[in-house]
C-alpha cells in the first residue's frame, strides 16, 4: 500500500512538471528543461529587451564567421552569422576563442 502511494505521488509530480513545461512553451517563454540544460552547460542567462533567450547548445566556430551586432540587457556582446538578416534566427555569445553558446528568441508555437 505504501509503494502504491509513493508511485502515485511520483507520477503526480512528473505530470505537474510536464504540464508546467507545456504551459510555459505554449506561452512563448523559456521552460524549466531549457533553463536546467543552460545551467548545466555553464551558459549565461541572456536577456534582450527584457525577453529571456532560449539556450540551443554550444557550437565551435571561427570568430571570422560571425559579426558582432548588438549587446544584451546586461552588456554582453551578441553575435550573428555573416549574411543573416538584422533580426537573426540564431544569436551567439562568445565562451572562448572558438566556442560560442547559441540562443534563439522563443516563439509562440502557432507562429513557428
């Protein structure tokens, strides 16, 4: 009987976590899984015009392939790939000489 209660409690917590993630995703915000992944990778929290960017991973690239184009709300230099439009799909933040963190602006699911 005790194991059954524990299993029901675990499934309830997991269900609530998934429901909250779905709610955040559907409202165009950065979810808990993305935030956890960003923290584990050591990437900084980047906000542009008060909107938090969604972390998309780490890439290795030559700095000559990227152009500095703006700064975050905290003054961090932001880069975009050469030849991309003024509002680029991917935004990069320098980690070290050839490593960059990749971000994108979260979108509402029906506008993707």
